[in-house]
């Protein structure tokens, strides 16, 4: 960029390019933290869901076996055998349902993370555009003004991120309400 600009703008280009690099570094670190946290939450939700699904489906087997074997000598062995047969008879359906539910959950999590990533990268592109736009405006070379512009840019970005989070939360609330 510096090479394509007029020589009188080289110093400003270098400064703005450095500022853009800092914004990119900060934004990418924030994106990584947010996405990593989102992935961990999705994994926890998937694990809970899988555990609950298996527990519910196996509970049917426990309940079915419980009344059939009576009590006394050999009842535990009979219960184990009947439960083993129940699991053998139902394992394909139980685990296929579990896999389908798990894949749906992971797909939804990937979609949400993809949307957040897309929004964050679009915002980053806008921030860079704003940072580079100052090259074409007449401004003072005062370093204090550059610092103030950067502070204003970062504050505006944080506000936009918060608004995006509120909008995403509202969207998720609407989805949950619709599904209920």
C-alpha cells in the first residue's frame, strides 16, 4: 500500500498500516477466545444431551427388567441377562438416535460460530477501512489525534460488538421460544 501511495503519504501509510495490524491482532485474539469459549460450551451441551439421551433410553430397559425377575436367589443374574438382551435388541436405535441428536447439535453450534465469525470479520474489515480512510482526509500530523482516533475506533467497535451480542441473544431467545 505504501509503495502505491504518493511519496508524501508514505509515513502516514506506514503508521495506518501498523495501526491496522494492531487492530487485526487484537480482533483475532478476541475472536479466538470467543470461538474457543463457544466451542467448549457446545461440547458441554452435547455431552449433557448425549448423557441424558442414553440415560432416558436405558431407563426404559431398567424399568422393563425390574418387575420381570422377582426376588431371591438368581434374580440379579436374571436381571442382568434380561437387561443385556434389552441393550442388544435396542442398541442400534439408541445409539443412532444419539448420533443424530449429537450431529444436529454440533451442526447448530458450527452454524452459530460461523455466523459470529463472519460478523466479527466483517466488523474487522470495516475497522480497517475506517483506519485507512484517514489517509485521504486532511488531518493534522499530531500523534495525539491519531491516538484519539484509535481510542474512538476501539470504543465504537466494542459498542458494536455488545449490540451484536444483544441481537444474537435476542435471536437465540426467539429460537428457544419458538421451539418450546
